[in-house]
C-alpha cells in the first residue's frame, strides 16, 4: 500500500519491507521522534483529564474505545479475506 510520509509527504510503501514505515526514510522518522520529544505534538485535552472523569464517563469512553477497536479489527479481517481470494 502506498501512503504519504507524515513528515515530508513523499509517497512511500507501507509494508514490512519499509523499515521506517509510515515514514519514507530514517530522517523523517527521527524528525517525528524529535517532535514528540520536544512537545511538538500534543494529545488533546487537559493533562490528567481522565482522572477527573466520573465512573460513568470513564466507562462510556472505554466502551467507545472497545467498539472502535472492534470495528478496526473487523476491517482488517475483511481486508485480509479480500487479499486471499
């Protein structure tokens, strides 16, 4: 599968043969790592906001995450079935 490199946008192969996937090169992979290390990327929300969730909110978030994971797994399985045919 061909995907754009998240750093430079160059189209690159997303497969086991590409040791830097999803990046096009070690350079782009290291740039991305540096962004995380320098707080260039941030996860949305207040720090520790999950700690302030009510038990019901936490359970709802966990349920939604489980549903999303199940849908993603189902998509991967159907894709694998299509490739085998």
